[in-house]
């Protein structure tokens, strides 16, 4: 499977918007809806989720929904609420749930045109996968596994001890 990368313009826009969110802090962050699956460790801000994704070298799982979206609620209750999928998401991704009505700019940058929409990004904003619409648990997890396989984490670089001086 070929790795899909966001265009440089989209990446630049995302990074710029992310910098604004980072500087502005979490007040504009969306909160998971009341019916969101309790088993998933949702982040309430993209800023916090991104920091954790970088620290843990894990991809971001961004689920876009809205209060008025019936299929979003169905995805949350029937798909994301399954114990196996919740565990897989918690072990593999840093999950953030965004309300598209409250996070319109991020939705525009990530080209979210319909709900529900799930996007998987590397910590560097490489697009690894996109799931448009409602899916049952098995096909949803299969697509997440495929997206995760595209992510090749970079080893954390540590300062090397100075070697012997050769003269």
C-alpha cells in the first residue's frame, strides 16, 4: 500500500493552524460528546493530543463528529464502543474527538466534507488514513490497522557519548 502524504500546502496550513491552536491554548478545544465511548481515552484538545503523539511516537486518530449527526452517534455507540476496538485504539493511537461545528478551521485544513470522518495522521501530519462515514467495528478496525501499518516511527535520538579522540 502506498503512503499518502498531505500536499505541502495542506501540511503548511495544518502546521500554521496547529501553531495558532498551540499558542491560543485549549479554550477552543472540543469535548467528546456525552455519548462518546467511555473505553477510549479521548483528548479534548488537538494540542494535547499532538504533544502526546510526539512523546509516545504514536499516530493521531482524529474522529470528527457533531451533536446533530445521527451516524456520528451510531459510530460512537456501535463501533467505537466495542471493547476490542477501544483497546486497540488506546494501545495504538492518541485519540482526539473534535466537533466539526466548533473546529471548522481544522476540518477545512483536513478536508472534512461529511460526517462522521476519521483521520489518522503521523505526529508529523502525514496523512496515513481516512474513513468517511459510518462503518461497523470489523471493517473500521481493518482500515485502522492498514493506516497504522503505513506509519514507520522514527527512533528517538539520544545524545551519543563522546567517543575517543583520534589524533
